[in-house]
């Protein structure tokens, strides 16, 4: 299963088949990015670089977790 979750074609299949799930993650991430300056008033965009990087890292981790979850789910449904 881990092998499948790392293949580009498989990830593209999951993104198409479960587009809503991926879109929810992306929308949440983008909302957090847009809201970040309001959470840290008085700081410039450059000063918020570490916070933006942390948001991106969290988004990528959530996306990876979703890919694994869906890979296992599809594997169990077909297996």
C-alpha cells in the first residue's frame, strides 16, 4: 500500500476520484494563509515567513495522510 501511495498515477487517480476531500483540505489551507496577517498584526509578509512555511508543512502532511487513508480504503474495498 505504501508503494501505491507514492506513485504519481495513483495519487492523480485519488485526486480525481476524491476531489471533494482534497478540495476541502486546500480551501482550509488557503483560508489559513489569507487569515495569517490578521493573526499577527503589525508584522510584514516577510516576517511571517516561518508561519507561512508551517502552514504549508501542515497542509502537505494532511494531504499525505489523506492519500494514505484513501489508498488503504480502496485497497480494502477491492481486496
